[in-house]
C-alpha cells in the first residue's frame, strides 16, 4: 500500500490516484489510520517559478532555452506595450525593451501558482517605478501554455488597466 503521492510510473498522480491513496490510508481501526500529506509541485509550476526568477535577474539565456521558437506572448491592456509578440526573438526583445524603459524589471510578489500538464496560472502583485519617479502597482494574472518544458503561449492581465496603462504609456520606448 502506498502512502504518498510520489510520481506514479514516471507521471504526476491524477486525482483518481490521489483518491485511491486517501482511501487506502483511511482503512482499518481508528488507531491504525494514518494520513500522510506530501508536497510534490507539478514540474510546470516549478518551470513557471524558475521563469519568473530568470526574468527578475535578467537571465535571457534561461528564457531563450525555455520559450518555444514559435511562442506567442499576449500583453493585456491598451498601452503601447499591449498586443501579441510572436516568436522567441520578438518576445525576448519585448522583455529587454520594457526592462530598459523601466530601469529594471518590476518587483513581483507571487500569491499563488497553479498548474497541470498543459497550463500554469500565476497570481501576484507587481510594482514598477520608472526612471522619472512615476510608479504603478497592480495585481496580475499570468496564464502559460507549456509543452515539453517550454512556454508556447502566455497571456498577461492586470487587475486595473485604466490605472496601469497611463504608467506604461509614459515609459520611453
């Protein structure tokens, strides 16, 4: 009998696998029942966390290795930065230009990261200060489509575009 949710046959356990594990743990007299909780982060969640860390430190080599060649990166809102950036070169150029315009990457606090075999959703708060001293803070959602360890498509949305867009439009570039 298994008492953890470790990788099963080289795959991440499904909800059915986890239910069977919990059912097995609940059998027997009350004194013998044990529930063992383990934490196994989905590999795509780990990939998204590592990607955020790479962006924060300006590691374009890591980003280049983990973006699909035909990646599409959607930037929400109505600012001059909004739109779809297609292909790895355009996406990396967007990251570089925006970091230069802000004098660095926004500071980010991650609230939660949820993921499965196809998608990752990251929820957080970002804050950026432009070289002229103007600043903005916003809650965001990033949705990533991941295949074979690479982001193939991403969508970024801010909580309040009406507040964030004027800040982004005021950036050089």
